[in-house]
C-alpha cells in the first residue's frame, strides 16, 4: 500500500530533551516536506527537500533540523525542544513539486512540557 | 502575514444547503490546490487548478481559479454530513523559492443532518 508513515504518533517530552520524528514514504517520491499545524494558524511549512541531500527552509525552520540521506526517509530533529514547539506535525511527499499531489502522513502530536 | 486568506473560518449549515469557501491572495500563484482534512488524519487532496479561469467539478464540489490566478473558490451544492471537515487551500507563489508551499488557515465546515 502506498503510504507515508510517521513515528511516533504521539509524544510527550520535556524541555531540552532531543527527539527525532521519523517519516518514511514507499512511493519513490522526490519531494518531501514537514509541516506543523496549530489552531488558528493552519499548516506552516518547516523544511522541505527536493531530492536526496537537498533540503531548504520553509516558513518556520527555527528550532528544527532535517536530513535527507535516503530518498524514502526524511526525519525531523528537535535538538532542544521548547514548549512553543508543542504542535501537530505532518510529513508529506510527492513525486515532484506542486501541482503534483502531496500525500500526507497521519500526523505526530507532540507535547513539550 | 498570511499569504493565502481563507473565508469564512467557520461554517455551520444544515444538510441540503449550498455553500462557498474563498481563498484569496495579493500574490499570483502558479497553481492552487484544495485539501480536505478530517480529525486525526492528514489532509487529502481534492483538486489542483493550474490555469487562470479554470473550473473543475468533483461530484457536488465545484472549484474555480480566478482569472488573475490570485484567488480560488470552492462551492458545494446540497451539502451532506459527510462533507464535514477542514478545507484547506494551498499554493505555490510564483515569486517564491521553488519548493515553498503555502497553506491558508482553513475553513472548518460542519453539516448538520
């Protein structure tokens, strides 16, 4: 089944404790992206990658890191999480850039205490 | 500053009514997409519009891209409870860096039986 998977789905952590949210797609897509969704603010792009070893900043990259060492994986790293990073995170992928279809993962709900 | 402004933010209607959701910007977009998101899930693509003035129909849903490619609308005829969800527009600003995808804040639609 073609899909984007994210792990974990739910995570409660404390300020300053490094964490990684994994994202994997099995559709051989070149383009991958991370978003955060906050009430009243909609979806905001954090980072995106147009291919292996090519990443770039979106709207809200501060406090996040990403890497794209393989085509299928695009992990999101929070080196020192803070409470303002409490949010719902989505990974998405597409074969190429918009107007191609973006396929979204199921989301990761992160709470930073 | 939100690049894509959606209105209304909330819409609560009875089954059988018609409705229109708007997505506006001062920027020109090379394409616009509409997604629907249900609770606990990632957004799912409904349609992509690429040409100014383009109209696309998906059963009871009609999507229009403005002639100047700065706005789009989603019209639902005879809404049903199954149409309930968060509707998001997203686009690639022609003046932005390749790969940047912008989302509106969404319209939360509730259709009552």
